[in-house]
C-alpha cells in the first residue's frame, strides 16, 4: 500500500464547512502529485501531477496509507461529513 501525504482546503472549520475547495496529495513511492479540484480551468500543473475530479480522488483514499497534519481531527472527519 503506497503512502499519500495529503491536505485539504475548505470553506470553513469542521462543523460549518460546506465545500472542500481542493485535495492535494503526494504519493511518496511514485513521486506523483494527486490533485482533486472541481474545475481544471485556468490552472497549470507540473508534469508529475494527476488531476482528478475531487469526488474521484476522495473515493480513492482507501487505497493509500494516509499521512498529514490534522487529518484525524479535521481532514478525514470533514471528508466523511461531505462525501
């Protein structure tokens, strides 16, 4: 199981948030970035980046060992709440 270091950005704190703006992860073993956004329009990404619809990336998180700052108290609870 590969390791994904990730973080999310949302429109508010846990109990008041209604939208995740983006989810960005770095897969350690492949050195690939995984970015989940609603729209790719107007954005530019490095070559070692895979861009997904945010719903697709959220549903794939079970395939990784997850690492991140605040993922237990914020990121994962918010993703469970909204997805």
